[in-house]
C-alpha cells in the first residue's frame, strides 16, 4: 500500500519558496558513471515539480534548502582530474579483513571491514596501482554532494564511517591520523590521509550551494535555480537517527533493511575495544555505539519465499504480504 506524502505549505510570489527544508534523498545503486546516478534521480525531481504544480499552481524553481543522503562507508577514489580510479566498493564488499584487523590493533579502536579506511588500506596491501594517484576519497553521499555543490565535504556522521572521529573536536581523530600516516606502506605514498579525506561538517553547517551545473544535472528543463543552500551530506544511519529523534545521549533506534543495525547514543566513548560494536557519531558528533549485521531483508525474503513455495505444494495459496504479516505477528510470541 502506497502512502501519500504531502508537501509543506508554500508561499507563492511568481516563484515558489518552500517553507521547510526539502531533503533530496538519493539512495540507489551506484554505476561507474555519475550520469547513470543522476538519470535515476531525475524522476524524483520531476515528480516533486509535478506535485508542486498540481497542488499550488506554480512551477518549482527555487528550493529553500536541500541535502543528500545515501548508503554509508565504501570506497570511491578519484585522481586530481576527478577521474574515478577504481570500481565503487560498497559496505557490502567484505573483502578487507586483513586491513581491518591490522588497523583495529594499531588504533586500539574497532575498524569494521566496510569502513572507507579499511578499503583504502586493503587496496594498499593488495599493491593496487591506483592508490598512488588518489587525490580524493569519498563516499556515495559525499560524491553526489561534490557534483551538485562543488564542495568536498561530508557530515560528521558520514565521516565517522570513513575514519575514526574525535567527538571533542568533531573531526578526524588526530592521534589515529598520525598512526595511520606512520604505517610503512602509507609513508611510501605521495599523500597523507588528511590530504585525501573530505572536510568534516556538522549538522547546521552551511555546506555549499547548488551550482548551475548541479541544478542542470537534477532538472533537465532548466527551471530549477542554482544557489540553494546545502546541508552536510549524511549516511543512512545519520538520516535514520534524525528521523527517529534518536540524537541525544541515552536514546537509540533500530534500522532494518538490506542490513540491520541498532544504534545507541552514548554519554561518553567506550572505555575499550569491542569488536562487535562499531563507534560512529550522530550528525552533530555525539558518540554512537552501533551493532551492525550485513544481512536482513535479503535473508528474510529468501525464507518467506521458501515457506510460500512449501505452502503451495500442499495446495495453499498465500500471498507474500500475508506470509510476512503472519510471521511477524507470530514472532511477537517468542521469548524476548
């Protein structure tokens, strides 16, 4: 069942200005070319324009503000000319165990396999030729933000899934930066880690403006004006924390989708390393303990499909929706 989402009231003076912040959330599979990503986002903007014109009788030309959210972590390296140097390695590419283990021991801080720094160091350990040419390393949200605004920055929550964050300074942990740069294989490269990571911004910071080039990518009609203020790009975890108002210490939330994870906002950092717990931050930089599992709905879908096929063998016709509903309801009877 589809749920209709009402746009906020607007004030119309020939042009339209939305009274509340419009978050443009781009969560889709990333291709090797940015054009593929933008082509998939055009219908989002087109539908938004259509809804505004239908409800308010005005063309959408201006936005009060906008932001980008996408899946966290991963590896998107670029050279000084903006050329992508390697395929996009997502949070699901769990091929970085040697690097993650070495960095966890070096930092005395848990580094999961999906984090950007683990992907980077694994590429170094693998002897991949492109690492010497890296000028900028970012995430999916950071990349889209860069192309729309020209700014190489990410929100602090997104940054915490790239490299450990110091919640006192809301930037990359200086001690761990020194330790990483002191690794023999890293010292042999022409860059230091801070040279290639995005700038860190926090919730409420101005993180650039939509450029003419960015507006043209989103709206092929040319009606969307540039100059829209942009907030720091965040990952899906930060978006979920904000959406559920779980951003203050002693609050938490659970996110379930392709992966599943629980997040609890802490009053202070953990006293020691727990390899089952990943330390990230809220969009304002508060320390967050995350327990993350790579698989959730994919496994559930497979089991429900199997159960549905089994039921059909015995002559029962049960819809997928009914199967999910019954199984979810039954799960509530289990022990806590």
